[in-house]
C-alpha cells in the first residue's frame, strides 16, 4: 500500500517532470548553446564524477547482474553466463530459432554423419579437415539459424569443437575468409 504522503511525493515528482520538460522545450536552443560553451568542463566533471564513484558504480552493476541472473561466472568478454536463468533463456531462444529454421530430425543428423564418414573415411571436420576424436564433434550450421539458415541437410555439416566455437555465428563463407587472412598473416 502507498501512503498519502508517498502519493503526494509521486504526484509532485510527476508535476516536476512535466514542468522540466516544458522548460526544456522552451529553452532548447539556450541549453544547446550552454552545452557547447561548457563542453570541456562538463566532460571533465563527468570523468571526475565517474572516477570518484567508481566503487558504487561497480556495486550497482554487480547488483544489476545479480538481478538479471548473470552474476555467477559472468564472462565479461562474450557475455555468456552459466546460471539457470540464462540457460533457460538461451534454450528458449534456441528452440524459437529451430522452429524458424524448420524441424531438425534425427534422420537428417544421421545422414550428415554418415555422409561425412563416407566422404573422408573417418569423422572429419569440414572446416579444418582434421579427423575428430570421439565426443569432440559438433553439428554445424553452415549458415547459422540466427542469420536465416535452416535445419535442412544442405545447411548442416560436422565440425570439431574448436572450429565450431571459433566460427560462432559467422557463416561458412565469413569464417573461411577470416581463416585465410590469419593464415596469410602467419606466412608473413
Ligand atoms: Zn575443425
């Protein structure tokens, strides 16, 4: 329940907001002018303010991450977390994507594996052409579902885990281009 006092406060806040907005609309040009005149000062002040409050900012960020369920084992580089909430979201997203890419059937997967072995003699990564040890294989989408790829046979291939994670959500073409470039750099 909200008390009368609290309600008044909220009302005041709302009124203030409207007033501020109106004032801003009327004085837009003046504010802009003031900003450009004092730009360096403002920047300095902001920097200083941020530096002084760094601790509380990081605390707030921590709390926010915790709230969103991405605080544990949070990988700041790629933004992947292993919490239950995150996994659930990820699964939901994945299944939605799978639906949009058509159903992935066991028969199709089997066919992809069989054809890979028929072609190379042993289970082989279609990207680095190295044979894959048992359990280190992954089903790969040449054009990722995120980029409009489908779950059809022609869009599927077997890759090693290393290539799969390096390729991430790039298309086969994009990945091969990057690999070519990095190989050229190695030669130099
Ligand atoms: Zn590979």
